[in-house]
C-alpha cells in the first residue's frame, strides 16, 4: 500500500472560479493540497493530459460546451485512466459515459472533494495493480525460460503427480513427456516407501532434503542417483521440486561446481569458516567477483552460453589470482581466499583481473560475448569477525556497491566501525565518532502555517549506520553537557550546518535554519564572537540562523543562558527552545530569554489532546514566540491543528529528516 497522499491533482472542466476555490478549500480541510488547472475545450483537455499526470477530472455539465461522451473519447484516445466526476443535478442518473465514476450535485463541494479523494485512491490502486501484474508476468516468463533451459533434470510434484518435468528430466527417465505421470511409478519398488516418506516430510517441514534412490527407467533398467527435494511454486500452485544428479555427477555430491570446477557455495562456506577459525591472524584476503549485468547477458544468450562464459571467467580468475581456495557462491559470483595476501596486494591483483576480463572477447558457440566484473576485497586479520556467513554478506554488500556505481572496478571493503559505547566518557565517544566519520546532520522541513517569511528547516545531529545498543545522537548531546567546558561538538555542528545553509542560499533559496546545540556554549564567553566570524566566512546573514537549546539546559544555567541570549540578539541571530513545557516554571524564566521559537517536548509515542496543544500555543503567544508542533503523522492531526493556529508543523506527514535541504515546500501550497 502506498503512503498517504498529501496532494491531489485535479483538472477542472468549465468550473467557475468560485466553485474551484470552494473545492480547493474542502480539499485542504481534508488534509490534501489541491493542484488545479481550469480548461474549457477539448483541445485544452488533450494538451493538459498529454503534458501532466492528473488524479481526477471534475466536469461541470451545466457550463461545458463539450459533451461528456466526447470528453471520455479523448481520455480513451490518449489511454489515460483519469476518473471523471460529473457535476449535475440528477443524482439518480445513469453515468453518461464509462469514464464517469460518480454524479454529484455541484452545490455540494464537500461531497465532490470526498469523491475526488476516493477516486484518487482507486486510480492509484489500479496503477499499482497493473504494475504488479506486469512485473509478475515478466518474472514468470523469465522463470519459465530458465526452467526450460536448465541443464539439471528438474520436475515438480503435486499430490504425487508430475505437473511439469523439463526435457533433461524426461530424457533421463527415457520418456518424451511426463506431465500428469504418477511419480511413484518412476521409483524402483525397493525405494518407493523411502521416497514417499521423504516427500511427506517435505510437505510438512519445507526444508531442503536429499535422498539416494534408484529410478526405474523406460527401458526397464535402474538408475541409482541422488535427488534433492525443495518446496516450490509452479504455475501459482504449491508443489515439491526434485532435482536429479547422475551417479557420474560426483562433483555435486563432493561439493564441486560442475561449470567452474571450484567449490560449491555450501562447500566454500565450510572452507571459509575453517580458514577464519585457524588463520585469522594470517593477513589474508577474501575476494568476491561478480559479473556485471548478468541478467542482461542471460537474456541476450542461452543458459548454456552463460555457463560457458562463467567457465571462461573462472579460468581467468585462476590465472590472475593465485589463491588457496576458490568457490562459486551464486550463478554470477566467484569467490577466492588468498592466503598471506594483504588486501592492498589483492586489490592490485584484482584491478589487473578487471582489465583482463574487460579486454577479453569470449567466443561461445559462434557467439561473441564481452563482460565486465565488480570485485570486493575484504581483509582477513585479527579484527575480522569469526563467522563465514557474515564475511560473505560483507563482501556481497561491497561488490553490490561497486556494481551500483557502474561496475568494472575493484575496491576494498573497510572493516565495520566499532559501536559507540554509551558507557564511555563524552570525550571518548566524540573522538571515536569523529575518527570513524560517524557524525552527520539531518535536515527536517517545517511547514509554515502562519505568516513567517522564507522556508524553515531544523538541523539535528545524526549518527551514520546507527545500531541498537549504541548511544544515540540525542544522548551524545546530553552526555557532552556533563562536561560544560567541551564545545568541540557544538563548533562542528555550526560549521557543518552553516556550510550547507550557505550552499542552498547561494542557489537563491530563502532559507532559515534552526540548529540544535548543547548548553555548553552558554559557558563559553567567546562563542558568539566566533559565531560572528563563522557567519561572515559562510556569507550568511545572522538572521538566517536560529540556535536551539533544550529548556532543561537553559533552566540549569539560567544566568549564563540570559547573557548568551543577549549576545545572540545583539549579533542579529535568534534563540529557540526545544522540550518546551517540560521544566517547572518554564514560562517564568523563558520570559527573560525571549525565545523566537519554541517546540514542545512531544515524543513520537505521545498523543497530546487538542486542549493540551491549545494551551501550549497560548503559552507561546504569552512569550511572544512562534511555536512548532512536532511529530505530525497524519492528515487527521493536520486537520485538527489548522483550527489551533500553530506557526509551524513538523513530522513524518510532512517529511522525515533528510541529508539535504531540498524539500518541495510547494507540496503544501
């Protein structure tokens, strides 16, 4: 299901300006911004639907000179799914054209808005369904092609019957076609009970199973082989897949990939686990090679040719990468463990391999193919986590990143950063986070419901790749405040924030930025002087920046905060207060601070009542401050807030915090 709509695009056919304004107003009350375009001829309709995407068309039958049937014909001519709301007085009329979804009295614009919302949602669901059906059809076509060309004998079983058997399977059994054949009739008598038991177990557990068994072939001979059981779907039906391996196909049983003559995936993982258990201190390298655009290559040629291509690539890997172990871990991926080869040396070797593969022309069954590869190198040393699956996931993400950046390259996967321990001192946490480049800023837009000038954002500290158990960005700010003389983090935040702000304002954007800092700056008598220099260096007017502090920080250092506020006002900048309403007697001491903006301390899980928000707005008015209502997560909340007159709103319904200041404020009118 898509995320809730925040806007609706409406074509207005011959609708009067006053009616259009009423409709726009009702849409806004419903929590959506209406983007409208008025048209009055068939030519303008054709131009409008060819140029832009529209959610709904409102057709005023009383004013229109064009017949509704002609309107529907134009929509169908351009293959446009745009639902039409017909404004007429006969509520019981049969819809005059298939494109009409409802007939509404034109003097009830509230109902028109409601019908428009429903039509928009229905259209969106139709488009999503069509896209899903197309993707499903393409996937089924690809799967059928892969199944048809699969080299291994494969069959699918439901209720003991073969519902599909590919050509290699039929040939293996000595038949031309086995669809609809009882599978038990293919099993030698002595193995039928064992086969049935494993098949029943497969239906219950869905776990991969293996069984050595004898088939009874069409020529009355027996074939002893190993088969693999897997749960699957075929033609939309749950079934069991069986894959047959010949007795001569000992490579598979012994963990060897037939094509590359390297270790199979499971065998290689076992080799890698044994290696890291015994050789973690050997300064070695794990290398993953992935063929770029493999699915396109597969589509452009046959399965057999793709396998021959992988075989040729594997031979080049052997010649350019002397390694202790090689493996094929996916259709398009080869991996190697280079013992006592440091990652820098391995990188040089892999870059040479990249060039060699790019330059090679592979002649495969009278077809010439070329390809490139993406390679990731992971150091294996005393810092390496001792789990093979984790290491493979790490190099996979590394090779995926290289591939997304264009491929045809090799890069080293850097070790995962260490966790930021909340039990460490604030100084150590800062040192660790800055050394590992863990800190960044996120910018969350504020939608202006009042009369403030310019676009507003709030800058907050963010920890890259944050994981459960680590100290959070908010906790870092609070931890830093336990050492009031430490303003290193505050200086870093100001420099990074003003750098980005200056860049946006140079592009012509009228932006004001609220920057969250710790209360430590209250104790730094030189901070405002330094701030003035920072503004000049960035070419920013001081009025474009608002520094925000928690109400608790101000309460704990009221006298220094008052002095800081006076210096900030003299500089031409402003002060804002977050967690507004949490400190006892907050309004009393905040009246001396005179904050330009206040933001209540609502958490995402809070559900403040209308009266509570109304009281907060009133308290802000008493301080002569603008107020931000955070954590607005739905259209219903927005509709309620319109009545309470806050100055700004902020939350997931507007936009989540993002790394840049590129929010489209026009989406809210």
